[in-house]
């Protein structure tokens, strides 16, 4: 019984700690859903005395965490080109914890994992629909 009570206590603590993260996630997702039918949106920015620009939207912005950046798409798409695609693969490998290996190995890692990467992206877009 003591083990069970400890497990329940640990689960309750973990749920309480994740509460604010769930609320933040839902807020960002709600903002994205409200804006998804617009062909273009604009991100107004404020500039500080040093000339640094900061987005005014508190939740859905390109300077936020991976979630809001992943929910945004550029209205005027431009091709990455061969060098851009290579660096995108390297960035993907970095986010998978492969940031200590060579650039060529990172590129090869994502190239090998590409079906899984594409599958994860398509499952997210289905969830948002």
C-alpha cells in the first residue's frame, strides 16, 4: 500500500507541475486555430532603445518556443535550395540530440530518419485539422 501511495503522490506532483505547461500549450494552439483561415497575418513588433525588435503577440510568435514557431508558415514561400535543405537537416538533427557529431553525420542521420520525420509532421497537421 505504501508503494501505491508513493506512486499516486508522484503522479499527482507530476500532473501539478505539468498544469501550467498544458495551459500554455492550449493557449498557443487556440491562437493558431483562430488565425489559420487567414491567408496572411502580420506580426507587429516593438523596438527597444537598442534597436532590438520584439513581437507584440505574447503567445504566437517566431521568437517563442518550438511550438509557436512550428505553427507559423511564411506567406511568401521561397525554395530552400540545396544548402538550405542541408542546414535544415542539420538543425533537425540538433533538436534530436545529435548536436555533438559532425555536420555530415547529422545530415546523414536525418536523411535516414526522414520517413519518421515526415510521418510525425503529417500526424500533427491531421490533429490540427
